[in-house]
C-alpha cells in the first residue's frame, strides 16, 4: 500500500516490530491481522479510499501504551511522519491519520463516513468473536498496572457506552454478521464485572 521503496520496506518492518512489542497482550499482530481480514469482509460497504482504510488499520494501534486517546493521537502522528517518506499522497496521509484518530472513540462516527465505518467495524469485530473471553482477559493483562476497582469502573463505562449506541456496527454487513453476538458478549462481560 505504501510501495516497495526502501522507505516503505523500512516502515513495514517498523510497524511489525511495534505490533510485536512484548508488553502487548491483545493489541498484537494477531489483532492487526484480524482487523485487516475484517476489512476484506466488509469491502461491500464501499469505502471511499480502501487504501487509506488499510493503512489506518496498520497504524491504528502502532503506538500502544494503554493510554486511550493518547495512543491513537501518537499513532496518527506516526502515520503523518512516516507515510510521506514513502511517497503516499498528502490526501491519503491525512485520511489515514483521521481514521486512526477515530478509533479512540468508535461511537463518535459520522453516519456518512464510509471509510470510518469500515475501519471501526473491523476494529470492533472482536466483540462478536468466539474468543471474546480471551480478548477480555488480554485487555485486563494490558491494564495490569491498574487496580481492580479502577479497571472494573473504567471497563464497565466503556461497555455501557458501547451498549448504549443504537447500533455497534455502521455497515449493514457488519450488523448482520456481528451485532447480536457482540451485544451478548459485552452484556455477559458487564455482568461478570459487576458481580466482582
């Protein structure tokens, strides 16, 4: 997507190394692969710039220190710094960075944003997966530094916010594939958190 220049190849190696950092438990190469696969599953949603959506998937958790909002901002800045060196057009760089920033709050998406809908739906596909319990455990491991009470409060708030949205997924295909199961998984996790 960024070409095969030495700069692009170096960027690819850098991103793979970032996604493979040892402190990660969920935001790993496995997650990246799952997001890219889900994007392929949602191509019928017709993103305006499929290349920007895929680039945003590569960058959306490229910097991950467990600091919501801050991680996405720094990842967007990384895209803005590295992609021009690979010859990626200015408009696509800007769109990639915008999409990365969207992943900080999936429920803040404009209804007409087809690129954002595909990326956010792909990023949230894990919520409907059969491995949801493993995902929830991995998230907890990434926040092992947070005391149990604070984690429960924060995680519960995230789940409540997502469950309060009229639809989790913005593309019709994602809704058909994942909506019902994702809501059931999150509701079950919320009950477990509240049971303490």
